[in-house]
C-alpha cells in the first residue's frame, strides 16, 4: 500500500508533524510505503479557477502541484495533516486541496482511502466542528473512503500534547 501524506504545517518539529511521524512509523512497520510531502516548504501556487485543466488534466501552474497530484493518483491512501489555524486547515494544505481541481476526475475514480491528522491549542469540544464538516464534504465529493481522523485537542506544543495522540497516530498508520 502506498500512502501520500500532505503535511501542511510550517513547523517542521511541530505537533501535527510529530503525529505524522508517528503515523509513518506505524504504517512502515506494517509494510506500507509512506511519502510525506512538506507543503509548507515547497513552491505551490493557488488554483486560479481558469479551467484550462478541465478537471481532468494538468494544471497550467508551473510548480510542484502537478507532481504532487500525480503522486496522489498513484497512491492508495492520502492523509491530510495540519495544525488548526482559525478553525480550519492551514493555508499551505488548503492551497494543495484546491489544486485537486485539475485532477478531480482521476482522483475521484480511484476511491482512495483518506485520513486526517490535526492538532490544536484549544482543548474544547467545538474547535473541530467546522473542520470535521469540511472533511465530510471533501471526502464525499472526492469519493474518499474515510479511514480515520485524529483531532488532537490541547496540542499547542509538543510538551502539552497528550500521549494518547501519539498512540492514535501510530495505530492509524498501522491499521489503515
């Protein structure tokens, strides 16, 4: 099984990336191939809505976006990872998700497994309401098979992060 992780945190050693590494460890220990794409430190431009791709071709943007889209199409699973920024995914992750437009037909026809790893400073029950709904809609539209979501509450820093999230991320990787 080939897994592509879209990591949207600008903090290389932040909480969401720490859980991504735990996910990767669990997945690789169970024989899966994992590629983490660090969206915050590569050049990706936003979708311009020009429709040159026709939802089934290459984007006209000359950046890493087309390469990443092709990696997703070659994968069995895609994982979305990000810290919570103003009750949503990071801009870095959102920009790549918007670029899915260019390959919508090819991605939806794959029925990929998908998962979510997100962390937030807040330790309340409402922080993830809008985010959860966003992924419900995205997964439905893209025909993704929801294979698990980790919403790490109270994870403002590594020292604050409850140990249970390390285990959840590892197990998601192992069992996806």
